[in-house]
C-alpha cells in the first residue's frame, strides 16, 4: 500500500456502497420512472371499461414494473388503493389487489373493528 490515506478513502467508499445502497425504492422521487409507469398503468386501467382479461394483463404488468424498478410493494398497494378511490365506478380496479398477499393489503386499512 503506497498511500494509506487513499486506501482509507477507498475502504470508506466501499463500505458506504455495500451497507447504505438502497435495493428497493419507496418514495416517488427515488424511482420516478418506475412510479410514473405505475401511474400511467393505473390511469389507463381505470379510465376505460375493463374486462377480466384486461385486468389480468394490467396486474401482470404491475408486478413486472415492481420487479424491474424494485418498487416497494406497500407503496404500490397504496397507489392502487388511491386509484380505486379515484375510479370508484370501475369495479375491476379492485381486482388489481388480488396479486398482493391479503395480509399486506389489510395493513393499509388499519386495525379491524
């Protein structure tokens, strides 16, 4: 090791990269492209009269977006719930929640009666 200060700096950068790098993103500004595609998908699914086949395709694309962009599933569930609230006349929007574990969905509604 010719330069101890350079070595310490490189070790510090390596440790920072290993221990503090995020593997999945929760906030909208951290992965804006991924969440913007989720917004677009939900807007398209909610604005048209959807068939069960279209909902199944949208659910598949939603899971693919979550995997590709490493989006937090809890945040995506919140966005789907907001879309269901916004497009309240479209009953097929709730079918998008079928791809998520029911325990994850129930945590967003709060404690039961």
